[in-house]
C-alpha cells in the first residue's frame, strides 16, 4: 500500500514526490445564469483520463444535467439506472445516438452533485464515461448512475454542460472542478 505524501510549508519537493500525486487540479469554473456552458482548455495530452466534479448544482426548474464533448451533438450512447430514494424502485434509462450523455445529477432549487470519469477524451479513439450523481428533490428519483461511449474518434479539449429543464432551465449555481488522473 502506498502512503500519501505529507507535505509541509516551505518544503522542497522531489520529482518522485510530485509524480506520486494521483489527481492534478486542472481547472475550476462556475456555471450560473445560463442554460449551457462550455468548459474549455481542460483535456490535453498531459493526462489520459479525467475526473469532473459538479457540486452545488441548482437549476431554475427540475432537469437532468447533460454533457457533450466539445460541441459534438450526435453519437452518444449510454445506459444507466435510477434507484428511487423512497421506494427503492429501480428503473433503466438509455440513449442511442443521442445528442448528449446524461451526467446524472437531477436538480431544481435544491443542491445536487455528480462525479464524472471521462476516459481518453484527448486521444484519437472513442471517448467513454461513467458517472454517479444525486437527485436533489425530496420527491425525486434518487441515486443515478450512467456509463457510455461517444461513437467517433475525435480528440477533445472541452466539455459542455446543459440540462433538460423546461425552457431549458438555467443553472442558478454549479461549481465545476476538473482533475487529470496521473497515468
């Protein structure tokens, strides 16, 4: 088992210590007062896989947060399940050649969250993803989990988040943190 590094203020770090760090914060951003937003400059040849965390996700009306790689609007395949908080009922959801992936957080004026792992987005191969998120409504569906792939071999540098809310709904808040995973 590897012990995480313990750094102290003013310490000079060695290459080995720095190379042992598994996640590197690439970018933080917020999404507010818009129905969709592209987060640019996040995927590069520096990392193969990425973790994207959305927290404090609130929409002006209930909706499912969705994502697109760059601005590509076709070729998304995904499947997932939802477990209802109150009843335990399990339902399946899918998309075949869709315009987005579901990014699983369902939000309204209450705060939801989602973690998304994106595999090989900046390589000339199929990009895939998996995510887990919450439905923030007390009468909502509950736990959501999805995975899928994008049927092309485009290398991407950005991701766009949008939602299915009515109108569509606007994001009233959403914190975005993007991490590169050390190979």
